[in-house]
């Protein structure tokens, strides 16, 4: 078959099967983006964000010789605090800010976005492909980190930790932590992707978002639903005994079921992604303006 | 203007970057063949090409390429290949991947994409270095690998922004031959350049731009006729240059008649070439002067450009 025939045949096939084309394009985009954004020196700070608690817990494992069963409750609270306060509010937030805003703005800075805009790919497919790639990168990093934190915490306690994990609520808590981690990556990822399409410099809106996520609990229930942490809080398996001003970060004013929390966050993610799909059509390749 | 399935149509297109003018009120349609966009830096050539390919959107007006717009990317970019002037590449990519993966985004399977990649690399003369990282390429190689990517999917419209920049004479000549071969297949090739002699030689038509406006458009000779008010230079080699020069000065439309250093040639600048030809015939018929050769001295893009915008079209 000649090259011209190959081209004509491919084009006919693709015209008849657009969804197959979209799936192929998304898989190619995801592959390219993951290669470009996961294994790169530019992401070292993201690896550090994910690994700092792991390193601290590991040092604690090496240096703290107190491994009595009474430590179990304290270590469980420490792990819950690390996940709820560090990973969900800071680590994943800033990592997603770096990863997802870079998906489009990074290409503007590198002056390579035009390559993405000069291929027969719908802009919506481009958004979805990049979003999935960002999710794979962030979820892979933070799930690994949370899993490592959990493992080291309970490994340290020997048989007490082992029975807590395999015979007690440990595995269920691990499942919840992995679920909230993944959902945080999806939620923050979608929001930062939209911000990067909307703003030339998403740092300031990102800082405003951080502030909003912190103060959202003092707002009415309907407004809280516009924050990512609102949904995540309901899925955290260990309630932290916090008092004083910091309690605002842990308080659950209006409890909702885990199903509603998961479904709500997925709806929020999809809504923000759809918004990005509209916004991307306004994006122009004008590198000189960057 | 209505979109035509064979034409590229700019319908009253303007582009403003805030208050800065990119291009203004551009109206023309292009038939298949080689079209050159000529103008100094900042004249709007790249803006026009970016508008054509949808990288930027017009503030006013509409653009149709073979009846399609960039808002239909799947159909549009199967027909269009754009070799931009941006000398940047995805980090860490090699020449082969740079062509292969966009072809996969076109929807070609591995075998087809491999075949098309190898063919494009051969056509651009980059097959030997395809597996090397693009970061290690020379400027000319980077130019050619971008060209290879633009032609890899066999587009019907090839848009090339300064495609001869950075190429050595051999590569230039090969690239020009490639553009001509593509145009002969009935495709559109749109080239921007400030190397006027090269586009002059290969173009079927020219679009002259200045400060965001199209100042002339059409075949080079047609454009020349459009600017009939401007004096045209005619070189005459004859047996008695002084006599011819003095006869020419008697005509109103002759602005200048200069005897060249060889003493046998006269360079005449006239506002009416046809009238001057009649005079020449009359002189020849009287036998006072023997004319060896008559040739237009400025029927090329550069001269037209000088007339139109008072610039040589070189970089500003």
C-alpha cells in the first residue's frame, strides 16, 4: 500500500470512528505528558513535597526506640494529622499547583504549545489528556508517599502495628487515605488546570485558593461545597482531637455520607474540567506576551 | 467572500494585540501554488500565518482554508502543515519522535506513522541524524526537522514561516526544490521570507505586506502593473547610448536616463513602459541607434517592494 493510500485509508477510518480517535489521542497525550513531566529535574521539589513526611517518619522509626503498644493511638493520630494537615492542605495542593499549571503554562514558557495546537486534536481532548497525565503523575507520587508513611508508622510498632493493620481498622484507614489522596489530586488538579488556562500567572489565584480552602469552613454550607477540602474532610477515617483555633481545619459542620462526598468531589472536578474545555478555546499562542 | 474548497480566503481579517495592530483589513484569496508573503520584520507576515493556522484568532473577519476553519481541528489539521519560526522543541525529544508522535495524534497506527516518519525524514534529508536529540542539532537541522514534521502527514496546505533561515546553500536549494515539487502536486505552499530573491524565483504569486497592511497582492508582473504610477527601470544596450538618452529625455514620462559606465547601456526610469517601447521602435526604425538588448531592470519583488513601501524588505 502506498503512503498516499495509507493516509487516505487512515483518514477515512478516523472519520468513521471519532471516539476511537479521541481514545488514541488521549493515550498518546498522556504518554507524552507523563514522560515529559514525571521524570524531570524540574519536578524535584514535587518529589520532596511528597517525600518529606516519609523521611521524617523514617527518621522517627530509626531514632525513637519507644515502640510500646501505647504508642499505637498516638502514632495513628500523628499519621492522620500528616495526611489531613500536610498532604491534603499543603503537599498535594502545592504539588498540583506545580504539576497542573505547568501542563499549559509550561508549554508557553518552553514555547512548545503550538505543537499541541497544530495537530488534528480537539482542544477538549487536549485538556482531558493533559488532566489525566497530571492525575497519573500526582496520584502516583502521593499514593506512594502515603503508603510509605502508613507502612513505616505501623511497621515500627511490630506485632501491635501488624495486628492493628490486618485485624483492626488499619487496612480500611489505608484505603480511605489512598482514596482521599487520589480525590485531592483530582479536585486540586482540575482547579489548577482551569486557573492555568484562565490566568497567565496562576500563582496569585492559587494563593487565593489556598486562603479560600482554609477559611471555607466559616462560610455557609452551600459555599463550603465549592471547596475541595469540604469533601475530603468527610472521607478522612480518623477524627483528630484538636482544640483551639486550629480546630476549624478539622471541624465537620454538616456531615455528609462518604458516597455523597466522593460523588460531590467528582462532580466538582467534572464541572471545573468542563469549564477548562470552554476556556481553552480562548487560549492563543502568543509567546511574546508571556 | 464565500469559502471555496480549493482556495485559502482571508475575508476582511484584522488582528489587534490590545491597541497594537497586527494586521488590518486583509482581503485576498489564494489558489494552489506557491505564494510568498514578503515584508520587513514586524510587517505582519507571521501574524497572518498564525491567523491562518488558528494559533491566534482574528479580532475581525474570517479565514477559510479549503472551506475549513481551525475550529474544525480534526479536518483542518489533516489538510494543513505549519512550519513555524519558533525555534523550540519539546525537551529531550529526538528527531524521529518529534515527527512520529504528532503522526500518532493524527490517528495513524504504528506502522503507518513509522512509514510516514521515515518518508518525511528522507524528504527533508534528516534520516541519518533522526535518532539524535534535537537539542544537539544545528540551526539548519532544526529548521529541516520542523519542515519534515510539517510535511509528514501529506498536507494540502503547507505554511512555512521563514523556512530558508539558517540553511546552507545546498539545503536551501533542496528545500526550494521540495516546495516546488509539493506545489506541482496541486497544493498550496505559503512561504514568508525576507530573502526576496529566493521567493521571487519560486513564487507563483506574492503578497507584499507593510505595517500590518497588504500593500499589493497577485502575480509579480501583475503587482508591477498595479504600481504603474511608479517609474519602472528599463535597461537598453545599444550602439549610441548618448543619442538614446537624449531622445528619451524628451518624453514626459521618462524620469531619468542614465548612461552606464560601459558607455553602451542606458538605464531609463519611466512611468510608461509602453510609450517608451514605442519610442524605442521609432528610433530603431530610423537607423540612428542599433539596439542590442532591452530588459526590465526591476521586475522582481525587491524593486516592487522598494516602490511600494520605500524599503528593501530586509530586516528592520
